[in-house]
């Protein structure tokens, strides 16, 4: 299993700055629009599913990072997934940081950590195409959608 840290980021930095920062530290990163991140477990689950797809030779994407986006977006088409999940450039994003344990040196990026950007909501679940049912928390509905990507890929 690939280790992942999921963090909300605020600040005056670009998508490219964030990628350069985390890769410069020896890790990899997938950046998401907070409006489609429905809890940290949503992203952790996407990483786990993508990891398993690669291990079992069921991946659709050429890279693990793109496969993670596919699962996180609850989509079977890579282009749609990338468009849906890409940060909008408003100074906020959620980062799934792979391969870096401990301090992420966010001040070096000019970022403040704001994990509330990862909080689940019904609106975020709907943004991902999840159906909402009485008594089912939004994050659980999204986790089910992530798992359904395996069925959609066949």
C-alpha cells in the first residue's frame, strides 16, 4: 500500500509550484479541487484502489497518479476525471502527497494547511455524482462510488 498524506492547502502558489515543491522533496503529489473532495478517506480509498489496480494489472491509466484521479473522480474516462478533479486556481486545493513521511514544509511553498477543505458534505458528494439516501453520510456514499469504478472499468 502506498503511504499517503491528505492535506488541504491555502495560499498564493500555482498548481505547478505545488507539484515542484513535493517532487523536490522526493515525493509525488496529486492535486484536487476541494469542491470534489468528500473527506480524507475518499482520497485514501482512491489511492488504495489505484494501487490495487496496478498490482493486479487492471489499471486503465499509464501512471499511478492518473489512476488515483480516475478513482477519486468516480469516473471511467481519464479525460473527464482529470477535468473534474483539477484545482480551479482560486488559492485552494487538496493534496494527496505520496512518499513523504512527516513534515511537508508547507511554509516553503507559501501554503497554509487547512484540512477543513477536505470535509465531506452532501454538495461535494453530489459534485462527484453520488446519490444521497436518508441516513447515509455523504462520505460513505462517495466511498461506494469510488468502489464502483472497478465495476465501471470492465
